[in-house]
C-alpha cells in the first residue's frame, strides 16, 4: 500500500475511534486481493464486514479463497492489494502475535511435550500474565469445554482422544479472552457423531461468550448449523452472503443452489416474465412457472427446487402445477422416504417424503405426477 493510502487508512481508523464501538465492524475487508504468483488472483476484490459478536462462516470448495482470507486476517498471509481492519484499526502491517487473535486449527497444533495445563498457560505467559491469574484462566477455559474435572490438567495431548484434543485446542484459543477467534476446519479430523456434537458445543460457547468467530469449512451442513451468516466462496469471490435460512431458501445463483443443501435442477428456456414470474419451457416440452431471479426472457435457465418441497401425485392444495415423472428408486431412511425419479430428462430428481402413517410407497417404473408451489421454484443462471 502506498503512503497516501496508508494515511487514508490511518485517518479512517482515527475517525472511527470516536464512534460507538458497537456500530463498528469487528473485521472489515476493503477491496482485498490476493495473488501468490503475481498474475492469478485467488481472492478478488473482497469487501466484507463482520459484526462484533457475529459467527460468520466462510464456506466453499477447495481453492475458492476462503482459507486464504482467514490466513490474511491471522497475519500468516499478506494481502496483495486492499486493507483489512480489526476493530477499526488497519492490520496489514501488524505481525500475527500482536493482533490478539485466537486460532483453532484442524490438526489441533498442541505442544506434545507439554501437559494440557501448560498448553493453555503458554499464550498467557507470552502475554505476561502472572502465574496465579494464569491458573484461574486455565481452569475457567477448561471448565468452558467441560474438561475442568477428571484429571486432564496433567495429561499430555497423546493421552487424549481426538475430541478431547479438539476441546483443548478450543480452550487454548479462548484462554486469553480474545475478541476474535479464527477456526480453520477445526472439526475435519473428527468422526461424524463427535463432529456433530462439537458443532453444538462451539455454537453454545460462542453464544455464551459473545466472541466474534470467523469459521472456515467446506461442509455446508456444518455451516448451516452454526452460523449467524455464511459467505459462500467460489473462484475467489463471495457468491452470496446471508443467514443460513436465506441461503437455503433463496439462493441467488446456480452455484449457491447446488452447494447449499440438496437441490433438484431442471433445465429450460424462459418464454416470458410477468410480475416476477417466469414461464419456463422444460427440455421435454412441458411448461412450469418459477420465480425469476437472475435470468431473462429468451435465456436458458436452471430451475432450483428443494426435494422436500416437491409433492408426488399432489391434490393441488399446495402445488400450482404438475409435470410427469418416472420412479427410478425408493429408499427408506427412517424419518423420511427418498424417491429418485426422472423428470424432464433429469434422472436424479429427488423427492423427500415424511414417513407418516398411511403414506403411499411408490415402486420403480411407476409413472407419477410431481408438483410444487411457484414460490419454491427459482429460475437461476444456466451455468453449473
């Protein structure tokens, strides 16, 4: 950054210091870019505010830029262009150890030669906390992750299970009471059941402490469970930033629709749009209505419909129209029945039906009608 931009950033931070801190974002990205080779941008012009006390998840596939953004906040990577602010202060030139940020890694990063208590005390010693106060903070942090009792203080990391090590890593990130905690795929090494349990543990700790969390994952279920907002990354850009229910119910493009949750897609061409409703001709010639989101008249479109919003042989009370489908496979999953069928050339069109008393079971080969409400079908861009 040149001197003029540095002066501008300092002035902005100085002006911000007089404002109410509650109105100031905890983290701000301004026109941030990152390139490793000087040519290809892995993060492209990122502008993003993260509120104080917010749990924001950066979600996306490998190589989408999410982890690079986290590393730039932590100070382990430098922005190629733009500025990152922490609590109103520009931090591009601030070294990692002076940013006061807690961090939790997927591989735990615990010191194997230290006891659990020593691992937690280390960041306190670095900050000059006296021994008596450090012991109190270590105990409080272990209590927070339900490891304050049971003799864990004197054990070493190798004597703990994966879940216990992850709890210790979380406690170490929180022990010095940071205002911002970064988490990079922290649950990736755990088995499914423990991972789901830890999702709720982290969410509850966040809610009780009010700390700001930036969480990176490629697991969309994890993001939906834990987040206040989710930034969906792809190709170095945020495709959509919204609360979990908005991302799921109202995806703005085909990438988000496909990446968040399970999704049915049908391809067609928009014949007309009236009052925000698109009339779409499907590949098999049938026509349906859909909300016109980001495709115009005469354009190819990809329709998005969630499996639980589709009815098989509907009575018309909750659907606006029906199309023909052929049942390919029926799978019993306990709480619901998953029916895969071919609809308008898509042989992976899925319907999820609640397992209720008297519900009809369809058989492979059956021809049925399937339908949905217009507001549950979104006409998106044809890419993806």
